[in-house]
C-alpha cells in the first residue's frame, strides 16, 4: 500500500511539473488559485478580497485579474467579455457555513468552489478534486485551435491539496 501511495505522489508531482512550463505568479497572502492556458504564459489570478484583516468582502469576496507576461510583467483587469464569458465569477454567501462564499467561474458553472478563511487565517478556495475535498491551487487549460478567435478547450487540469492530509491531488477532465 505504501508503494502505491508513493507511486501516486510521484505521478501527481510529474504531472504538476509538466503543467509548470509557464511562470507561477508571485506569491500573495490573498491568493486563492490561478488559471494558466496552453496558448501563452498570461495568467488569470483569483485573490481573496477582504473588508478588514479577517473578513471577506460581503459583496465582492474575490478579485480576478490578469498577470501579463509581456516585455514587462504587469497586472491588468479582465475586460467585460472575459468577465461575462470566461473568467468572471458569481458568488453568494454560503448559507451553511459562516463567513464563506460559494463561487462559480462563469465558463465552468457546473463546478462550485467554496471561498473561506481556514483555521490558520489564510484564504482558500475548496472544491471536489477527483472526488476528494481539496484546496484548489492551480488550473491548467489545454486549448485546441489556439490561434482562433474562440479556441476549443481540449481538457482542464485541477491541482490542489487534500484538506485532510495535505497531500497533492489532481484531476484531469474534458468539459
């Protein structure tokens, strides 16, 4: 059993290295997760938005923006089309858990995330990853027809951590 567990950890670690051909965004204490796509290194970042030191903003608990890796690395707001059709979020208070929000990414409404503050006071986004409740850390989107105005998503990879054990978890699916 121990050998199988080690083998699974090695596979997940190898898959994570393959998807890390782009630079990881700089660390931030408010970082929830980020999305990278196969067509370029530009990264969509999802950060927690606080009203005060430990309370998520009631109306806009998540800030979403680009990190553009051009000649100079800089941040940029999502435009209206990106918000409405792809990377924008819909949030609502979670009725069962105080100080948490249910969140859906516009392009992937079938998967619900929960944004909350963990026991260590750090903001996290949690969801089911391969059947396990986990903290989402990174999303990688493999595109086809990358040069098209509207490229096709070939598959999506989710990288996270098991909330119970802290071990790496991974899921790959076709939307």
